[in-house]
């Protein structure tokens, strides 16, 4: 089961390599437009920099991606940055690496390593956010079936978000969409058998 990751909040980290300053930015986005807007924002903030190279990946499975060397030799910046994102199964992410040239040329290999390392350092700065779409169910059941139900749905990978106890038990549960097929089938069977009542199934969220 493959998961994808992004960042919970914007990250910025500077790496100095042979007197050049590489400032890596990471930011969560949900579309190409958001990615391009962020690239423009950082490029304006660092308009005196020698380069503002970038890469982004969007889509539930990272199916849309693009990168730019922004004036660096072809293949030395954007692609290594993109590779660093892909290595960590990232999507809904944009990265911009701003370079202030320090007077020492790095060469092709040096540039590739520098841009890849800069993004890698930003990724390693803190744990990544797992991107998981979930569906929530609100269920009513009786006391004699409550413990059986809770045990069963936990074994299927669902989380119990809330429990209310009155004349009956009301449970609010959540499960990852890629795991929910078995749970939906089970809940349907139990509802038809009169063991539970499914009040509502909330739409997927991330």
C-alpha cells in the first residue's frame, strides 16, 4: 500500500556550499496554479538572487510534475530537486531553491548535488505529513453489540473518533479510503441484520 507525503507547513532552510547560498523552500499546494503562484512569490522575494530554480508535484498519486533550471545549466537544478521529492513519495508539494552565487563555480556534478542536497535538507528538517483521504461513519448500536462492533472495526483499520452513551451507543469512526471497502461491506451486513444503524457517511477528507 503506497502512501504519499507533503509538508504540514512551509519550510525554509539554507545550505552553504563553496560560498554559494542555497535557500530551499517547501510548501504544500493542491494545484498547478497554487504551485506557480508560490514560485512567483519566492522569485519576487528573492529577485536579486542569481537563480530561483523550482519543481512541483501535484495530484493524488503525484501524476503531474514539472521543474525548471531557471538559468542554471540544463538538468543541474530542477530535475535533481524533483528527484528529491519523488524519492520521498511526495505530492501536493512545491519547492524553490534560491541561489546566491558566492564566486566559486561548482561544475555540473557539483550543481546537481547542491540542488538535490538543498531540497533533501528541507525534507529532513521535520517529519513529513502523510496524505490520507478518509471517510467517517456515524453508527448507532446496542450495548450488547457495542464491544463486538468496536473490536471488529478496529481490526479492519478504523479509528473510533468519538463515543456517546445514552440508551444506545453512538460511535463516530474514521477509516482510510483505501481500506474502507471491507468495512462498508461489514456495516451493510450488520445494518441489514438489525445490529446497527448507519446514520451518515461523511464524504472523504484529507
